[in-house]
C-alpha cells in the first residue's frame, strides 16, 4: 500500500506514479472540498474505484467483467 501527502498538488504527482504501478493506494487526511474534488476527478479520469474509511480514501482498479 502506498500513501502520499495531504496537499492536492503533490497528490496529483504521487497518484499518477502510484496508478502506473497498478496496486491500490491511499490518500490520508481527506478533509476539504478541494480534496473531494480531486478524488472525484482523478478517479473518473483513470477509471478507478474509490472507497472511504474515515479520512482515508483508497483508489483501486476496476475489474473488467468478461
């Protein structure tokens, strides 16, 4: 599992790198509307599912149904 900082500009860079690896990754301390907007936009752009637990958002790949 990978974690990143709480600043949205750094999230963009970190999330792009974590996404390339293909493993689930988490953003911690999700607590502002700016954080929420980023999560929604990033997930939609890269077809990632998200799951929230407290202040932690987890991104993971959608499984294709064949």
